[in-house]
C-alpha cells in the first residue's frame, strides 16, 4: 500500500480543513493509499517530519497557504525528496493553488488530485531559496510578513488590508537595479514582482505568465507616470483591461540579478521573508512534480 504524507495547518484561513479530515482520509483509503497526517504547529520543527519519507511514499499532500507550501517545497529540495506534491487550498491567500487550477472546494480538490496524473511545473530560485509563486519587494508586498497569524485567522484577507494601510505612511521608493540578458532597469520603483505564477494577494497581475515555460515574468512599477498607473490599475487588476499601464515595465527571462539599495527593505517570497539583497534569481524549468494541475 502506497503512503501519502499529509501536512495540514489547522489554523490556516478559516480553519475549514478541520471539517474535512475524515473525508480526505476516507477518500484516500478508498483509492488504496495509507495517509500519514502531520499537524503543522510552531512547537515542532517541520523538517523533522520528513525523516520517514522514502520510496514507499507516492506523494505529499499539503493543506495550507502559500507560505506553508513554500516551506515544504524548500525542505523537500534541501533533502533531495523528489516526489509529487498536491495542494488543498485552505490558506488566507491561495495564489499558488489558484494558478494550478485547484477548485476552492476541498472535496472537489481531493477528487481532482486522486484522479490526476503527475505534471511538471517550474520553480523560482532566489539565491538558495525556492519560490513557487512570486518574489517581490516594495509597497504592500511585505504585508503578509507583518500581519500576525492570529490577525489573519480572525479577519482573513481583510487583515492584509488593515496592515497595508498602517504601512503606507512609512513607505519610501525603492532604489532598484534589475539586470537580465536582454533588459536592465536602474531607478526608483514603487514595487516589483518576479512571477513564476500569475497572482499576488488573489489579484492576477502577470496575465501572460506560464508556470511551465521555463521563464519568469518580471513586472516593475516605476516612479514615472505614477498618476497614470493609479488610474488604470483597478481596471487592470479586475481584468477589464489587459494592457499594462504606462509606467509598468514587464518582460520575461530565465535568470536575472536584483538589488535594492535601501537598507530597510527585504524581499518577500510567497508571503514569507526572502533572502537579503542582492539576489540572483533563476527559473528551474520543470523543477517540481505536482498532482491536480
């Protein structure tokens, strides 16, 4: 009987995963899998939970938000664990789950996973840390880091907006340097994203990004024509206008160099603090096996 390691965060989102534990275990057992659950908490080093994973395991099932997925993928890569992952969207923000097309319903997601075949998707690599969805820095992009877990559990997505509004008066423009083989940018920026996926905070920003083409989508909102950007940005985010506003720079690349000269800014990867600048970023084509995509 093949095993499945099931990592679940009982505090993610609205704690909805707790209602579906029996459905998940029963569904997997009907398909001939022995499911091994692990409850994620701050009291236990998550990496220690991977010690038993060997060739008897078919895949890893993850219930949680983007930060949980990021942590597990990084542990897997660090320990050379090369088995597929599957995602149940149960976090406050489920950008990665949305990108791979997982239904919002837990039961439908379980059924989709159990009836799917293994696919390959790309991974981003920032210095020595992987990201599944997005690397970013600037206005609002570090809000998830500064929003407490308790706050997110109580207010859900609204917690991000509350925290973002508090950070607005402190904001300073980024002094940004980005260099790739075909493009370079030197100047002030409001924020920038480097997408493997397409969405950030549930907003689809990188409309033409593809998660298995070996390329990352770079989007820079410069300080030029800021008013023009603000005017069209709501239409762009709501998909009523797919044209990038003037003042937004976008291109694709497989590798690039990024530096932010401001000492008080940190990178964000998948909602968690990323490596210090400067950063070498690359796309690992087909770097991750996945079910349900």
